[in-house]
C-alpha cells in the first residue's frame, strides 16, 4: 500500500512538472557586442568576472553570449545597435563615440586630473546615481546602464627625451579627444588628430608627430614605445574614459524583477574588485613598457598640479558649456557644475 502511495505521489509530481511552462527551466541568452578583442584588462574583467557573476546570481537563468572584436558592431555604431535598433541585448558604449547622442557624457574627459583605482570607480558610480541627467540621457537612446567600466590613466609618449611636461611646447602631439586637444594647445603644443592604428604608428616612425597623449595601455598595444620611448605618466593624470555596459531598454523591461536584481547584485560584486584589478594592471603596464625598452617616469605631485594649471581646463569647460547650450542642451552648465563638485570632493578626500 505504501509502495502504491509512493508511485502515485511520484506520478503527480511528474505530471505537475510536465504542465509547467516550457521556459520555466530555460536559460535566457543575452547577446553582447564589444568592439574590442578579448584580451585587455577591461574585456577580460567583463568576461571573467562580471558575466559569470550574472549567471551565478541569476541561478543560471541568464547567460551572456559575448561577441568580441567588432564581430557584430563597430564601436561608433554600438549605441544605436543596442539601443534604437535593438539588434543586441547588451553592448559596450563609449560616450566619446556618440557625442551627438550623449553630449553630457562628454563632461567626464574635461578634467585633466582625477581619481584612480577604487576612487575612480566610485566617482563614476556616484555621478550616475546622484545626477539624473546621465541615466536620462541613456534612456533617450533606449538603453539602461548595467555596469560602468573604466580604464587606465593618461600618459605621454614622446619621440624625444622628455624630462618634463613643459617639453611638449612647440611639438606636434596627437590626441583623439577634443578636450585633450584644447589642453595641449593651452599648454603650448600643436595638437593634431588622425585615425588610430597604422597611420598613427607611421606618423611616429616618420617624425610627423612628436608624441601622443593617450591612455597608457593603448600606447603599449600600438607599440608606440618603439618610436616614442620616453613616457611620462601618473595615476592622477585623468583620462575620464568610460565604457558603459548598456542593455536595450525593452530587453531590461522584459526581465523579471528577480533577474533584474540578480544583474544588479552581479554588478555590485564586480565593482568590489575592479579598482584593485585596475591598480595591478597599471603596474603591470609600466613593467611591460620598461621591459620593452621604454623610459618611464612617474610624475611628481607638483608636476601634475602644474599640468592642471597649464591646461586651463576650466576655460575649456566654459567654452563647451556655451556651445552646448546654444545647441539646446540647456542643462549643460548645471550638470558640469555638479560633476565638478563631486570631482573636487573625491580628490580632496
């Protein structure tokens, strides 16, 4: 009799399982697009830390199918691709590549000096959580920020021996950022822009440019040290480069509250280790440059202060605010002021 009861109970359980919706046990595959190849600090961190955390926190209900190296979309197309076109669920969005659609996000690069490591991570998180204009700007483009990744400090690669930053005066220097071109010009250099990659490398080789102002890892990846072996760097030299891991808004809204919370928990977990990974990777980059034959010097605090003064960055900010307000971005001035307050507080703590 007990045996028959057990069989009956088992039959009822199996019947209930068969009546469950098909997707009750299904894993939701989220397609991710990245314009960079898997291998640098940022892409490895996403692949090895954040994405597994999302899968773990969701109990296996969510899984990221990552496509690297521009396989699905180029960096300049990422915002539209993940946002209004909705061709992927997730993508890394670089604000600098979408200046017309994300004007306020250009503010970050307008500071010549800023925090690094954990403090840099905290800066971006605080800005996005306390200044509604930033997530609102993304919402206009049909995306939701999931994770804010960032990168290495700024560095100077010179073809000539450079004892101090004053040595850039009169030289021709390449930078991609319109902010940094203003900084270079205000500091006495001749700023130029050109496509990244082989053209930049050949310009160093031929002597068409005297150096580059850029993040240290990009200089290393380009092998700029082969023709620009004199490198000046400091953790306080602010690059302000932000990589927004963005999700299509419709995709986000279709997720259950449980899965949305799982993604937020995964991001929180990843943030706890990002700063330390950045610091460790920064030191590795310097070691690698020196092993490759570059002469790397860490700037003294007073030299960083001198650079901050030489850039006349506040004048550059004021000019940008006026231009943006003329274009219709009426809150450019107030948002710039709010970001400036947070930056000052982060640097003075």
